[in-house]
C-alpha cells in the first residue's frame, strides 16, 4: 500500500468507523430477529449481497473499491459509503420491527465491539491499521456471529437462575404438564387443549409462542398461578438436545407430537434429524399422543408402544385410531365435526370455521388421557378460537373477506389455507398475498413452486411479496389462470389490496416475512 497522508488516513479511518457503526446497527437487528443464533447473521448477509441487480452492483463496487484502496487508500472512502448504505432494501430501522436495546443486545454489541478492537489492534501491530478497519467494516455480520457464539454460554448461565426459579415453582404448584411439539400445529393444538380442559379444570397455557428455554421459564415465572391443575407447554427446537433439556425441568406427563415437516429443514438438514429432535419429548412422559396420519409418525407410535409406553394414536384418515376427527361440514361461521373416542361417537362445532382436524384429534387424545370426560368435549370444541394470524377469517366493513394466515410457513398449512380461501361462499375475486415459505432447506424452491402452481390454477390473483421466493413462485404460477403481481415489501402489497378489492372479494395473507429477508 502506498504511503498515505495523515489527513487522508484520518478521513478514511473516521469514515470506516462510522460505516461500521451503521452496519452494526443494521446487522444487530438481524441477529436479534434470528434469536441470536450464531451463524444466522452471516447467512442473511450472503442472501442480501446478490439479492437484486442494485445489490449485486453494490457488492461488485465494494470489491473494486477495496482492491483499489490497497493502492490509493482514499478509495476506501467509497467502500465506507457503500457499506453504510447497503444492502439496499435492508433498513437500519425496520418496517416490521426495530432494534430493541435489551440487556442481552447490549452485551452482544459490547462483545462484538471488543472483537473488532482486537482485529484492528492486531493489524496495527504490523502497520496496517487501515486494513484492519476495512476488514472490520466489511465483515460486521461475521463479527456479530462470532460475538453471538462467545455470548451463547454466558447467556445460558445467566438464564440458568430464571430456569431454576421456574423449575422450583413447577415443583411447588405441581400441575400436570402437557407438552406439545411438532413442525407445525403446536400453537393451534395448545389452544385446543386449553379449550377442552378449561371448562373442567384450572389451566395455564404458555403464552403466544413462548416455546424455548427463555420463553418457558418466563411463562412459568410470570403466568403459572397457584391452583393451576394443568400447564400446557409448547416446545420448539432448532436441533437435537433442546427439547430434552426443556423436559428436564418442565417434565411432561403427556406429550403430543403434531406433525413432521420441512419447517427448519435449513437448520436441521434432514427430516430424520427433525424426528430425532422432536421425539425427545417422549423420553420421560407417561403418555405419548401422536398424529399417525403423518407417515413419519405412525412407525414412531409403533416403536413407542413396543417399548411399553402408553400411546394414543390420533388422526382423521389412518386406520386403527384411538381418536378420530372427521369433518362433516364447513362454512364461513363454523366447522362441524364427528369425533370418535373411547367407543363413543360425538358431534361438535367450532366457530370461525378454522379447525385443523388432526390437531383437534391430538388435543382430544391428550385431554381424555388426563381424565376429561368425553361428554364435555362438544362444549370444549365450541370454545375453540383460532390463534391469532392462523387462518383467522373476518369480513371487514368494506365487505372483503380476509383470511389472516400470516404466522404459518409450512406446505401443509399453506394448502389448508388455500382450501379455506376456495371454500368461502363468494362470487368475487380470490387473491393470495404471499412471500412464500422459508427455512425449507433444499426443498424450498420446489415447495414454493408447487404451492404457486396449485394456487394459480384456482385463484384470480397471486401477489408475490419480496424477492426471497419470487423466482420459484413465478415459475409455479407461469401456466396458471391467476394474474401475477410482485411488490418489494408487504406495505406495497397491502396498499394494492386496498385499492383493488371490492365488496365480496376474498384475500388470503399466507405467511409474512420480517423485513430482514430480501
């Protein structure tokens, strides 16, 4: 590198530090939205670099200015500007969620800053401090991931105190724990169990999607009240070992496995790994409740039964079920079902028309396993309400039907929501607004293409949001009857819906990605 004047060196250093701060604010938000998982920030960084023609050009320009700066250091002023303003489309202050300066985030930012200082100090020792500043500015996402990896055991130890408090509270109150996991259907099944047991017992479900170590500890410490007879614990996982750890201090008597699918396949790589991670929920339970309509779960049910565990087989179409739920009719007001359980046949109806049959069967299997009398099941079903953003159907003042399925991101749920849209009794337009599905690993493009193909053959308009799955969705919709529209973000898509749809039209919002996705 050529000799550089002090003034130029100072200007470049200030610009690079400023760019690093701006970039850090942007990528810390991504890390926070991705639950501080080491490696996740770099993954999103890679997605964004080539996500659009503008970002591709900016990435090439960064490379050019970095190389040029080795000969003319002033070129790094251009590098700093590019780092500060890119990726184009990923704002420092988000549209769907801003950076929250929690204590955990402050610790992460402090560790990342310390790592950056070490990098610059090492390069300064060899007389290349400006190079160190360039490296730090370019690789902010990598530094944040390194900081997240360093912080992970520290955060686990700090959380341990709250976990111990939760475990002690569970021992003191001693509710029967019903644990629920699955690739999808966890939250709906939790609501169904709550409704079924809530008429006869004191029930405390974990709130919203509080389904990891921190969330369940908080749920127990803040929500579990003396006198609670049941605690319904939703349990999620990103890999083997996590559910086993949860069950070590939230020990279930009854465990439910709702379904196995490609959700989080990007992280867990294979469906067999997903099964391995999910089945940990049965290791210390007395009763296993499984949806054996799922071909991945029928063999597991047989295996658990052969090992001497009490198994409740649930579903809608599989043979030899302990609990069977069959749909009789569905309209805009209610879903009517026939329930076969314990040698009895019952009929029930749930409002809003959004029942998921296998989830309901699993909920009934768990509820009857802990002593619920079958005769009260119809009344419990009548109390069921769809969890927020999961196939919630409403008709607004303008007369437009809206199906909010924005918290679902799996192939089975998407097909179910499409069927719900087509079942609405209307002669108006039918529209789907979707960014597609994510975290499906190697199957993501194929699953999105298949969904778009099925949707475009039936609906009038397919509205694609963001670039994340645009190519796959366009390919799937290419031969369909639907008109296809594309918008760069959700706000633009919803504005189009407001402007275009009229009384009697129906729109399905299928999945919703935060703005950290390109």
